[in-house]
């Protein structure tokens, strides 16, 4: 599950960046792979974070469906 999660998170991160939604980074904490967001722009609004969360979930589902249909 660890490598599968890392692959999923990495693909989500890349797609978010490619689509101009957000530039996340990633990290490993206690052996688990995580996406990481650093908010440094004082103009960041709640709507921006809502969009990031919604797109992260949507992309995760999209990527999972792609993997399912490929099998």
C-alpha cells in the first residue's frame, strides 16, 4: 500500500501543478507518504483552499478510475 499511495500522491501533485491549481510538495513522515502545502501568500483565501481540497479529491478519484479501467 505504501508504494501505491506514494504513486497516487505523486500523480495528484503533478496534475495539480500542471493544471496551475497549486504547487504542492511531498514528504515522508514515519514511513508514510504525504502531500504538503505551504501557504506563504497573504492573498490566499478560503476559496483557494476549498478549490485545492476539492481538486485533490477529484484527481485522486480520477486517477483511481484510470487505474481500474486499465486492468
